[in-house]
């Protein structure tokens, strides 16, 4: 199943999609002031945020002046195009090391899907015949290491873990060292979930990243911020603070197989200019996709079938 | 780090509304609409579902139009007060405890989306109940997520609860039955079932949730919801409620800076109470849910509300008029003084309050009373004769000694009280009626 199909099949069963809502308020077949006001509110329902909703509204108004928008299809065309532009504007593929091990660090708030995404990334690289080391740098949460160990086993990766409660920086250090000496292709560092509001935990994260950079110049090649697709406007705060503290280079939006369409991605790309690089569409190892701005925009306004 | 960015924006926005509407006397429909427009935007920013916002605003508008106009508040403040009251009501009024009545074991099942915090919450609930002396069994029905069973087992150890699960190849409903049996025969008071995360779109998994419920007939079916959830919270809660029949909600991760509008959405669409709030990763980080605090948080206006509440308490209109009348006649007795003190004592520091009032905030007033001193003051006044209370000037040395003896205090204490009284009276008498009129908040 393609990402688009997957997203659409999710949308199918939600009672009122964005598309339906917009269609239902576009009754007069004309873009009126009243319609624009309502449109803004309806757009909010996709979690894109007030700012993006207003921008979309303004675009519709502008476009309407140029060429009288008369059908819902025309409206969706305009909005889809605009969302795709925003997302494409900052889009960038995943980086890899020109030579030697590639290191990805996954960061994010609690329960976003970091560990699972590591399993999925490992599956992808292993499928291409590459070797993978997982660093169990979440030494805090109950059974975090055991969880990662299951993913290591499933994907045929090596796991580097210390005792529970030990220094996460030391785990990352050991993993990078091991990768260098064994000529491993990819290191995936699993960090503990942390709220962006907790200064001490953000400092800990900085330290992990510093340690990695010291051991292997140029690393980490990606600091991937994992954001739950169901997240509301707080996602913007998360992205802002993680970007500042940890130098986030890309975002992965997870749980898009749920009923949420991950509208917060639009706000993040628009307001912070962070590229969305990956999306998670399920709990299995193969439920990871590269981000496709066009498909995402289309899914946001998709017709429920 | 700037965790409170959104929050500040909102306070500023509301301050803007206040300024615009300052000084107008009555609540006109236009005033209400203007204030509610800002409230609407702030609710949307707080992730309250847009449909819920619409209904809620309509409800508040109706109330506002028919509201009795309180002289001590500006129109904007009054609207905000109604908004807040309505929201508290919607969020469940008084906090409700878990229902653990009936024959033990009392059954609690936790449901929710992936990663919302179910397993951690199970551990927290267990610890909470253990503290009140109950025997708790934790049962893991999550056979999907890697190491989910082990995670709960560790939390059971930490919280002093028992633990039960079965081989991951087992049907979760069968595990639930096994867990219930163990709780029954093992004389546990409460048994808590942790279930796998699931999206409401997954029919198979939703059917499984219903089968788990049927296997154990829970007294409490709790939806565990992440406070950072966006607009979808409504649909999620509705779907779970339809499928398993929820009895309550637990809100997690409120230690984040999310405004938590999802709480309002869910409370509104399900009508189910929010019972607990989870405030961190550690098992101790768990509290009873406070609707009033949550309402202030969603509105992003904690401080403004306290101010309104304090102002109301302090300047009960009738009493203010009575005082004004007396001051005009230059009558201000120790009894008035004490009555005033009693009232402001409810609000903490008198000085604090006065400093909030424009015009008074620059006066030097030394009237703050240490709470410990309060009982002493009361004793002193109670030892006075009615005449002494009305005309404190007559209190001479021998009267002071008598009063001190009668109240079990020292003469210095009596002196201090009288000094404070005379100072307050002097200040009151200096106030012209125009100044009195300003004893109202902005
Ligand atoms: N439906 C769905 N579930 C997902 C997806 N990604 C992760 N999950 C689930 O979300 C839950 C949390 O995932 P984890 O990978 O443990 O999240 P985490 O960020 O590592 O969590 P912490 O380490 O506790 O902060 C698990 O139940 C995962 O199976 C996804 O794309 N779709
Ligand atoms: N900061 C914070 N973290 C929390 C809170 N409650 C839970 N967590 C964290 O959120 C993450 C997910 O919690 P879990 O209890 O594993 O969530 P779950 O719902 O059981 O997840 P699945 O079983 O995968 O669906 C963990 O990292 C927890 O430590 C909270 O109130 N505050
Ligand atoms: Mg993890
Ligand atoms: Mg769990």
C-alpha cells in the first residue's frame, strides 16, 4: 500500500473529514466573507494551527479575486497546492555519512514513537544489506532497553546497552566507538522521552550529541525529532525547543495510520522551516515511509470514500 | 528555554481585551461578542475541538447576556468569569474519585491510543491505591508492544503491587480472565488491567477491547489521554466510549506546556469525568484532577482569575457602600476594622490586594497581619467592652492592662493593634468619596 492509500484508508472511516466539512460550508458556490470566516475555523480541525489556517484563507481570497472559485474542487486544488509548497519548500532527504558509519539520534517527547521508529529504520537499512548498531541511551524508562532489544533481534541489529540508570552519553559513546572499530554502517541512538520544558533533560540531550560529535567528526548526521501525529499546537513548541537545544535536522511524524492527518507538520515546516523527512504509518517494522509533500497535502484534503 | 511562550501571548491578548473594554458600565451584546472572539481564538490555540468551541461560546454568550451585572467587575472580566465558571462545570465540577465499591476485587481497565501513558498510569494508580492500604494486582493484556509486559512488571515491583500476565501468544481477553481469577482468589482489593495502545480506526483491536471488557466487567473503564493531543481527541474519545463504555478519563503529561484543550473537548463530547492528572514520569507524579486549575490553564489566564476572585471577595458591593456611608460620617470603629480584616484575611495579604488597586497602590499601608497574630487580635477585641470597640480613644493604660489580661496577651500587643487601627482610620478618613469610588478594579 502506498502512503497515500494508507492515509486515505484511515480517513475513510473518520466521520467528518476536512473535505466534507469544507464542502458543507461552501453552500452558495461563492467565496463570501462569511465562508472565509468559517473556512478558517474548519481548517483548524486539521491541527495546522491558526497561522496556517489564516494563510490558507488569505490564499483562497486572493485566488478568488483572480479567477472566481466556484466549486469545492477548485478550493481544494488551491489549498493542496499551498500546503505542498510549504512542505516542499523545506524538504530535504535523509543525510548519510560520505564514508564510515552514519549516526542518527532520535529525540522527542514521551511516547512519540522514537524506539519504534528506530526499529523501522533498522529494518530498512538491514533490508539493503547494511549493518546496524542500536544504542540503548534510554536508561531511564522501565523496560526501555528490553523494548529496543526486541527490535534489535527482529531486525538482526546489534544492541549496545549499559545498566539501567547509567549515563546515556556513555552508551552513545560506546556505540559509536564500536561502529567505527567494526566498520558498521549505521548507528541508531534511542534516547529517553523528554518533555521540551525540562531544562535538565534537554542539557542531558545536548551532552549526548556532543559526545557523539567528539568521537566521530560530522556525526550525528541526523538528529530526528519524532512527533506524534495526533499532537496539537504543542507540537510547535516541541519542535522549536528541540531544534534549539539539540540541533534537529529532520522530523518524523508518527501514527498517521490513526485518524489524525498530522496537520501539525504544516505548522512546523511553515513556522520553523524544519524539513519533515519520515512518516510512521503503523506499528510494524515496515510501516515507515519517506515523506512526500504532495501525497501528504493530498491526504490532508482527501475525499472520504 | 522558553516553555511558556504561548501562555504569555494569551495573557497579553486578554489584557488587550480588558483595555479595550475598560470603564464601560454594562454588558452589551457587542462587548460580549468582542470578548468572546478573543476567547474563541485562545480556545482554538489551546487545541479545544473547533465544534466544541462553537457550542461552548454560544452557551457562554447566552449566560453573559442574562448575567447579573456585578459593579466590581468590568464587562470583560465578567465575561471571562462566566467562561471560567462554565468551563469548570464542563470539566466536571468537583473532582471525582475512583469507584471501587461493591465486592472486591474492584476492576479497573485502562484504554487509549499508542503511547498515551496507559502502562505508566497503571503503575501510578497502583502506588496511589497501595498508599491507602489496598492490595493491588496489575495485569498486562498487551501482547503486542515489545517488552510491554516487562515494563508493567517493573512498575508493579516499584509500586508494591502484584503482577500477572500470560505468554504473549495468548488472547488478551483470556489473559484478562486469568488476571481476574488471580485477583479474586488472591484476595486483592483492586485489579488494574493495562491494555495495548490502539487507534479507534482499527476494528479488530477495538473488538478486542470490548472482549477484554466483557471478560472482566470493569467498574471503571478509563481512557488515558495525552494532554498534548490535538483536534482528534474528540473522535478518539467518542469511539472508545461507544465501544467499551467509558466511566472516566485520566489526563497524562500535564507537566508539558500544552494548554490541554483536549481535556475540554473530551469532557464535552463524552460527558465523563476526568479523574486524575499525571504530572511526570515518576510513579509519584500523579494527582486528583482539578477542573478549576485546568480551566485556567486552557484559558491561559491563571493570574487574571485570581485577581477577579480576590476583587469580588474584597469588594462585596453592599459592604463597600456601608463602609462608604460610615466614612462619610467619619465613623470607623474597631468593629468595622475587624470586619474588614476578617474579609480580607480570606484573600491572603491585605497589602497585596490594595496594591492591585490603582490609586491605592502607591500608598504605604502597613496593615498586613501575620496569620499567627490573627487569633491574638481577635482575643484582644473580644476582651473589650462594646463602648471601647466603638470609641477606642477611651482605652487608657488601665483599660489596656485589663484587656491584655483578659485576652492572655501583653500590653504591647494591645498597643500595636490600636496603632494599626488608628493608622487605618486616618487613611480611611483621608479618602474623599471620589477616591472611594475608585475602590473598584480596572
Ligand atoms: N499506530 C501507530 N503506532 C505507533 C507508530 N509509531 C509508534 N507507535 C506506537 O506508539 C507507542 C510508543 O512508541 P515508542 O516507540 O515506545 O515511543 P517512544 O518515543 O520510544 O516512547 P518513550 O521512549 O517512552 O518516550 C508504541 O505502542 C508504538 O507501537 C505509528 O506510526 N503508528
Ligand atoms: N512527562 C511525562 N511522561 C509521562 C507521563 N505519563 C507517562 N509518561 C511517559 O510517556 C511514555 C509512554 O508511556 P507508556 O506508559 O509506555 O504509554 P502506553 O500508553 O502504555 O504506551 P503503549 O502501551 O505503547 O500504547 C513513557 O516514556 C512514560 O514515561 C506524564 O504524566 N508525564
Ligand atoms: Mg523509547
Ligand atoms: Mg503500554
